[in-house]
């Protein structure tokens, strides 16, 4: 078969990434209890995953996993609105809605699917979609697909949202277009909680529709781990929906959208994306049911993770990895200027036996490189102490020029 122009271009681009050392590939890892495992043939402690309350090490949760595996049944591989809805789906979605303190919730197999469903159902061509310039969700792509206009603000400065909306307010009123503001309740890039009260106030004042991503608050925030919006029962005029990824804190392959009964009904009736998505199997639904119970009752685990969080932030500020301590956040994020430094830092942490999250992200604000450290109730205090020593040692090497940008 003759090689076409497109395939030649793809091969050339991949070869360039391979030469620069930036070609991504699957790397298998083997994990044991207690956050230890083997990665790249090296024994490491995991400080990269978002299982903050330690579900994957919970004896109660693992017992439920095994029990559900043997008692489950298979449903027809069919969309939810055809043959794919089982009573278990409805019961767990009702339970999730109550957990989040929303009227109703609907499950999806990924956060991308949830976002695309929100856009295909709610956002029309010409509407305005506003979100943080470093937001990691596929909002920009979804807006492009439906023909919506985009604008940006900085989540760490909520007043920048008011400035952005004011620039578009007159035109939006004149053209009677809807304005949607997407905001993360906890920004994984800035490593801080947003000022939801102020953002809600701005959206209400300007008539914008607010949709909040709770992904990085779930599991650890609040006495039940239900996220930031669930902790405030005040009526929110501008908040029309929340959504989030349940694969992180709940160890289950789901995302969700939650809000009023009318909103959820409108989504499943309006979105062609939802209508074509196959229903998740019962085993995963039962897994989420168990995860909801375990996360809600994991008060002690959240307290333990919070104590580790304080140690991490105190050390990060002292060593210059972070500027200001953020109360209770179970992670720190450090942005670096160049990809080469990112690779050097990854190597330095791996050599000391730590797996840290490293990523380069392309957003509306350009390409960014950052590392992220997440603590969990599954960690032992000795593992935390070794990590803090590594942070201090690596920081010293950076200052001495032993780790530097080539």
C-alpha cells in the first residue's frame, strides 16, 4: 500500500517528538497497597494520583469491589434511552444527586462526554463562553464545535471575570445571546480554591449562566467530601449546573452533570451525544455506589490527608516551591518555564523513589509545563518525611546549578 502525504507528515512529526524526547507513550506500572509500586523498573512511592482519602487501600471498599464483581450481571450494550438503563443506574444517580445536594444527576463515561453534552444541549452558535485561560477541560474545543465565541479570565483574580464580561455585555444584550461562565471550584493549575461567592455575584449581576467543575474538590473538601458547592445551601441565581470527574477521588470510570430536574431532563432530551452513548455496565455502577458510601464516611481519612497537606505546604513555601500556603489543599502545583527543566525534575524525583505528576498542557494561554504533588490518607508519615527531604535536596541542587535548564 502506497504511503500517502498525511501519513508521511504524521511520521515526520512523531520522529521530531522522538528526537526531542517528548514523545508520549504508555508506561505500565505495578502497584501494591500503601502507595508503593514499580514504575520504569524502579521502586517508587506514588504522589501523583488523586485518591486523596485512600479508597484503593480501603479494606471495606475492596471487599465491596470483590462482592460486586461476583454478583453483577451484564446489561445490553445499548444507549441509556434505548435498552441501557437499569434500575441500578437510576438509584445511584439519585444517591449521587443527594450527595452533591442537587435535585438530579446524570452519569457519563468521561468528563469530555459531560462537557460535550452540556455544550451540544445548552450552547448555541454565537453564544459567549467564558472560562479560565488555563482551564484543563476541553471547553475551547467544545465551543469551537458549536460555533460559540470564547473569552477568558484568570481564576485567581475573579475581578478579571467582571472586566471580561463587561467588554461583551452590551453586544450580548443587543443580540440576545446567552453567556456561559465555566469555572473550576479548585484550580489544579493555580493550586487554589476560587472565590465562588464573588464569581456568583458577578454572574448574577451580568446575567451570565454559571457552570462549576467540582473535579478537584470532590473527595476531600467538606465534612462529607462532596465538594465546595455542596457546602453552601444558599440559593444561587446564576449557578445552573455542576459537573466533575469521578475517576479521581472515587476510583470509578465516570463523570457527572448535576442540577435541577428540568436541566437534567433537557440534557438527555436535547443532546445527540448523550443519546448515542452506550450505558455503563452494572459492575461499575455498583462500584460507584460503594465509593459514595466510603468517601462520605471517610472523615478520619480527610483529617489525616489535611495534616499531611499542612506539612507539604509548609515545606513547599519554606523551600520556595510555592509562594503562599493554601489551607487544606491536598496538592501543590509548580509551573516551570521550560520543558527541559520539567524532564530534569522528573528524573530527580524518580532517582529518589518518588512518582510525581508531570505534564505539559496546551491551553488558550499557550503551552505550560508543571509538576504536581498530591498527598493521600494512604501515605505513611515516613513517606511524607522522605518526600519533604527530597524537596529540600532538589531545591538545593537547583540553586547550586546541578539541576538547570540546558
